[in-house]
């Protein structure tokens, strides 16, 4: 998948172990904003790898210099067989690449790969202050299910999380 704009060509491809350092760096940059997650420190690669489903991990690459601009992946929401078709997505874009459509391309890749695998629902939990992520998800067909009020603490402060989901129109 490619996009062209005035500054670069961006390609979305499958994430590889060789991407670990850049993926975790982008993850940490997102965590440092305080808008991305309750987590404050990116895990090591083994932990990251174990928590994301193979076949649904994507990176956006700047063809001009080969740098990673963002990543997306999904995790199982439950080990119960009834929820085998439900996943939670994560999308992180490098601060330098925000506003270039990278998040949209990554979510599109996740939607395509999960639908091909028979996954019928993608969930996302997003802080209400993260307007960019909420907007990208809405454009990709996610709907707001509700707000989980004061669901967890980050930096000593209770935080709400907006729960979104996208039900596949092609997976029955």
C-alpha cells in the first residue's frame, strides 16, 4: 500500500522483528504524551511481540529514508472461544509524521487483514482528550459505544476511556 504526498511516499508493510527499536521508540513517544495509554513505559520486544497477534501488525515506512512513521497491531480481547473474532487495536504515529494520513493507512491495513482472517469486531479504547485518534477511528467506521468513566489512573489522576468498535460489514 502506498500514498504519495508533497513530502514523501509512505508504504505500509508487515511489521518485522528488525523494526523493534523503531516501533518501541514510536510507542514510547506516544506514551510520553500522556494521551495514548495508561502505560508509561514501552515494554521490551519479547513482551510486545507476545501481546500482539501475528498477521495483523503493520508499519508505515517513509520510502525516502526508510524510517518508520508509525505502527498498528491488534491484541486478543479474551482467550474465550466466543470472542475469537474480537480484537483491540493500537495505532501509534511518530510525532514527526502526524497529520500526514499515516494513522488512516495503518488502520486500513488492520481492517483489511482482520477481515481477511474472519475477525468481526475491532475495539479501541481512547482517552477523550486524544481528538486526533478519535477522529481517525471515526473516519474508519468505528462508532462510540460509550465512555468508561474513571476506569484507571495515570500519573495519579483518574482517566476516562472512550470505547469504540468497528463491526465488519463483510465478516458474518
